[in-house]
C-alpha cells in the first residue's frame, strides 16, 4: 500500500504558540488529504478536507482560523494549530488518497500536547 | 444525520471462538462502508470495504441495507486479531468519497 507520513510524531508546545504538522504522501500524488482529530479513547473526527491548490473545506464546528490547512503540492498538506491552548491537545491524523473512489491511506498521527 | 454506531467498546473472546463486531449506520443516500483496523502502536489501515466483497485475514462483512448494518465477522478468532476496529462510512458522491465518518471503535481482545 501507499505510505503517508506525518511529522512530527509528537510535539509539546506552550500555550499561545502555533505549531505546524506536516502530512506527506511519500510514493504517490494525493489530490485530496483529510485531517482528523482523535480524543483519548474516542473515535476519529473529521476536521477538514484539503484539495491541492484550493482552500480547505472545514467540517461544521471546526474553526478555520484556528486550524489553518495548506495543501501546497500534491504530496504535502500542513495543519497549523494557531494560538494553541491546552484544550487543543489531541491526536491529529491525516489521510490521503490518489483520486476519487480510491482508498485513503493514513498517517501515523501526531500527538500534540499544549502546556 | 450521518452516523456510525459501534455499540461495543470492548469485545473479549477466546482463541478459536467466533467473532462478530457490530456496526450500524445512518445515512441519507447510498453509502460505502468500510472496516479499518489499528493494531497496537500502528497506524489505521483498511481491512475491507463492502464493494469489494472480499475476505481479508478471514474477516467478512455484509452490508444489510434493511437493517442498516455492516457487522464484521470471523469464524475463528486468532490472538493476532487483537486490535481496535473501526467501522466507517463514506458517501458515494465524488465530493464525499474518501471523507470518512467513523464509529467509536471496538477493541477486540482475543485471549489464548
């Protein structure tokens, strides 16, 4: 299967700072990438859909100014958590797919802790 | 409302016993259903999807539109099946494919 890599795997940041998480498709070009958030012992919640070269589509209740998503190339999407607060601490997971109707592959996730 | 429900948080069985992980869904349209698995310390990976109708690692799942269910079954559980299993749904419209709605997940524990 195709490989999707997230960086960093873990990050600790101070409250009020911003942190960027990268999602890369290593061996394929991803027309669409998705960002999910997972709270402890809970399910994955879709935050936004990111299409290369266009603005991300955010799910209801997700603040677009808080969670900035950029999909600058067919192999890279970034999620920036701006002015992070402790309640933003979570596990963030991205997935990527080549084209419509193809399987989405998942990254290993990024554990964000805001102190 | 679009929703995926997995009623069991934990399912514990002995090796060799049959397994059924339940999944019910709610979707206004024709969805595509998936089962994803996450082994300890590994990333989420696709186990099977209803349109391919295959059996992966001995697991099968049949889409029952009348009962809006997509239960995952295996006749004889193995210890290596122990993992977290997520049922997920995607819309058939191109704008929705790949955009997955996940259930809460069920931890399968297979005891020796």
